[in-house]
C-alpha cells in the first residue's frame, strides 16, 4: 500500500483572499514504511510575502522570485502523488490551497483519499493538544530542527507522528542514515548477538553406554565412519 504524507506552506490563510502556495513537501510510505522517496518544490506565488507568513516559514519574496510558478510544477506534483491516499495535518487547509492552485492552472481538483491526522489524533487523544509539536512531545519524536515551518521537514515529522497514531513506528526495519554510515565506516559495531541457552542433553547415561557398545561392535572398518566422525565417550 502506497501513501503520501504531504504539507504545504503558503502566503496566508485563504486562497479566496488571494493567498498562494509557496512550498510543497511530500514523503512516500509503502506499507507504512518511509521509502526515502520524496517530492519537494518551492513556488513563485506571483505576489508579495506578508510579514506574518514570513515569520512562520522564513520564505521571502526575494527567495521565491526566481522559482517556477505552480502551473509549471503541477504535473510533476500530480505524477508523484498519483491516486494514492494523502496523509495531511489539518487537511482542509492544504487541500483547499492545492485545489485552488490546480483550478487556477486549468486542472481538476484532487480526488485522492485523505487522512487528516488532526482528526485522527483527536479521536485517539480526546481533549489533548494535537498540534504537530504537541504530538511530537507526546510520542517522543525529535522536532528540534523545526525552528521554522518547512513543507518537507514537516512532512517527514508528520510521517513519524502518523505511524505512531496508527500503532507505532517499525523502528527495527532499518538503520538511520547516520547510524548506517557509521556502521559501514566501522565507527559503530553492530550489537553482539546473544548465544541462546544450550538445550539440555536428551540422552541418558545408559543410552550413551548402549550407543558406545553398538559402535564398538561395528569395528573401525565400518563404512559409515568414512562420512561421519563421532566422538564416543566410554564410561568405566
């Protein structure tokens, strides 16, 4: 099963009021495991950047001025998400902006299934705060890099939160990029595997004596000795 964790950054709160999308970040999950594939673009909103929005994501009008417009990037975005389910935190906000941008570029609205992690979190944690930062604290997810909002970073963090909401991260499936690099370079040794406790012997002393007598009767010319070496303990 393929799912896409998605986030956007915008110039404001309302596409109806002329606000635009300035960043899209997507992270691919296959069977609830991040694959490492992602889609990330900055977008020229063809307008100014309000100070309130700049304080949220730090994307200035000057930085975005030479970036492609949404119409130029729309097909690549659509190709990446396909018709797979979208995992979005506060989905009505992002979906409203994306559908407005698609409509302005002459394309149809998205019809992908959508899972809103705000709604999901409220069902699991009724009465608790369900912002992305609050959920990171709840699940012990490191969000220290999130000094500003960023669509790709927030998608990566949301992927971890989503996996916790649906039952827990599968942490043993892969090493982190840093740990894998250290392991391959020899900086970190893999943990030693513990030897299992030996099973108790199944033969009694009497059975050992009978077996030794049987081997003795066959003599040292027995054909099977060419293929199998047996250590026989003779007991006095």
